[in-house]
């Protein structure tokens, strides 16, 4: 999900300071390994980490989209 959001945001020329590309990939691999080994508490911890990363990316996109919106409306009016 995070990858799709980043891709769409780049199409809209929204740049990121951090896309969590490597951190997200590593956490996803760890979550899968922990779940396979029936270490559910550790797997849950990685799932929470992935959800946190996704939330950060979503909030970052929302914030940057709101910053662009007033700038675009001012440039079209003046």
C-alpha cells in the first residue's frame, strides 16, 4: 500500500524527505518470518511498525497536498 501511495504522489510531483522504502521492506520481511515461525508477538510488533510507517506516509501526502492547494488557487487568481 505504501509503495502505491508513493508512486501516485510522485506522479503528482509531491516529493518526500523519506519514503520508508528500505525500512518498510525490512519490516515486512521480518513480519513474515516471525509469523511463519509462530512468533506472533514479534510478528504483531512488526505489523504495528508497518501500520505506523503507512500512517506517516499518508499524513505526509495529505499535508503536502494541502500546502499545494492554496498555492495553486492563489496563482490561478492572480
